[in-house]
């Protein structure tokens, strides 16, 4: 059974969705005022991989990820760029899809936008007012935190602790410093919408509750996001959603850890962010995705260029194993045998599932994928090759592991590896092999041996065979 760490209960629990065989999943998407950075991308890749694994295990996953296209940050950025806030948001939504497609993020079943869901948001706020959990104050609407006794259960914070650091900002009309805005009265020059309380726009937290409840119902199976969203965003989502419905908002709360740069959280406020599209200009998207999955999702992930360079080199081992399997399919013979190899492949499949069942342990799953690739690459030296049933089984496992981890995109059910950089490398290796062969013919053994050793140091193995020199990744 799949075990997941639930931020709400602070422990691992068996994953049991509300409806057998079906998973309702909501993940907080970006606020569309800038290009997504590597920290944003980690959450995208983590929950895309969670979704992929649940689908691998046979669940029907309905996945919702929103766009926050109404927000103070958008209004400020639009003023700086002298753009309409709606046009600015659309620009960065389109940019998001460009970047997400590059890193092989599957599209959500629904990508709702706040601007398209004002009726649902207003309806939810009205319900909270009617039930006594919210109040109107001079055109603003606030959620009364003390009316919800379980406030703080996700983050573990006590009301007394929160009260000590809370304050009412100038222009706010709260009854209590702990209360948060559900609706903000319109300000001059800002976009606004009509409501029963006057012109204005929704607060940040209410949007996710309204859209999640619309598309997934009153009890989600999984709600995900970065750990920076635990408080106040997700805490407030719980309060307003459960106050409205009287039911648990989500069964399982999953949160990924930060990316750190020199032991500091990557964030716009610290000025240490790296835009995803800029990183992908320097490294293959598959390498970026591999890097983002290389540590357990709840742990911090340290960013250095060296780690990304290592990921790019490591991918070559997966690629060479895939190319060998494609080539060997046409050479292997259909004969019985290979029972031990088939049994070992079955173990690989079981171990991979066990790793992902353990709170989506992608670090362990990746290690198993690379072990499989190493085993497959070693078969290139065997004569005869492993029998066709073994190669077919290995190929199906390779496809399955990749489909879960999403390292290489697929076309017509088969992985498509990046070609641009690797083709250049292949041509250079072939040239060096030819130069080495010419040196051997001249009996220039020193040059021939030097080429072999230098390539070995770069992770490329040369094998001299009666049919000529072959090369492979170590």
C-alpha cells in the first residue's frame, strides 16, 4: 500500500482515497506576474511525478492546478511594465506552459483562473457571511479566525502565538488582527469586480477554496504545494473551506521542501532565484528534471551548477541503455532461457514500486532506474545477447520507469531522448575512434592508448572487437 506523509497529522499514513480507484488532486499553481523559477519548478515536477505514479498504480487521477491571475503582485508588476494586469497575467500564463512543456509536466485536467471564477468566489464568501464565519467592514470582507476553533491544525501554530505577532495594517478594518481578507474593496486604478459588498476583488486564499470545491467537491484526496504555503495560505484554505462545508477539506496534505542557494531558500525576495527557462538554456530539460527529483521531495535541495552538470552526464547512461535496447531488439534470438535475468527484472519492478510506495521516494527510484541502465549496458558485451523475452521485458520496464519519473517525453508511447547535444558528442567520439584506429595501424600505441584512457576518464568505454571498435557510456 502507498504510504504518504501527511502534513496535517505529521506522520506517514496509508493512502486511502475517498472513492476507491479515483484520486481528486489539487495543487496550487503560480501567481502569474513573472516567469517561473527553479523553486517553482520543483513543486511542479514533484506533484507531476506523484500524479504519474498514482496513474501507474491504476488510479484515475483528476488533477487541478490553478493560476492566480488577480493579485497585488500582478497589479504592481503591470504598473511597472505599463501593461493592463489582465494582459500581463496572460503573458505569463502562456510562458508557464512553454516552460512546463519543456520540463515534461503533464497538463492538468483543469487549469482554472481566478478571473474566470468570480461568481463561485462571491457565492462562497456569501455562504461564510451567512454562517457567521465572515463579516463585512466598509466594503472589505474578513474571515473571523477565532470563529473556527481548529485554526492552526495544519501548521501547528497556536492562536496565542499568532496573536503576539499580529497587527492591523493602516487602511484595514479588521475586528481582530488575526482575521484575513476574503474580499478587498476597490482602490483607484486597480481592476475590480461587482459584488454584494461593492466593487472590489478577492483575497488570495479564498480563490483556491472556491476553485477546488467547484471541480473536486467538498473533500479532496490530495492537496499539494510548497512548504512555504503551509502558513498562512493552506491554513486559511482549511478554515474557510471547512467552515463553509462542515467537512474535511483534504484528506492528505503534501508539501515539498525548498531549493536552497548557499543554504538560503531560493526566493524572489532574497534575489537568489534562477529562472527555469534560463537554466534550461544551459542544461537539457531532462537533466533539470532529474536534478529536481534527485532528493526526497520533503527535503531541502541544494542548487549548484555542478549538480546540474552531473545530472546531464548521468542521463547519458540512461540514453545509451535505451539505444542499446532498441538496437538489440532486432538482433536477439527467440529462444527459451534467461530465467534468472527475468527474475531479476521482476525484482527491479518490485523494488521500484516499493520505493515510490514509501512516500514517493524518487531518490531511491532513480537509483534503481540507473542500476537497471547499468545492467542493460553490460549486456552489450554479451555474445550471444540475452534472449528476446529478456530484452522486451527490460524495454517495458525502462518505459514504465521513465513514464513515472518523466525524464524523457514520449511520442506514440515511446521515450524521445534529447538529440541535439548527444549527436555532437557521438560524432566527436566516432572521429576519435577513427583517429585511434589510424594510430594503431601505424603502430602508434602511445596515441591509441592515450585516446582510450582520456575517453575513459570522460565516462566513455572503447571495446575492440573482431568487427571493429565499439564505444559505450560507462
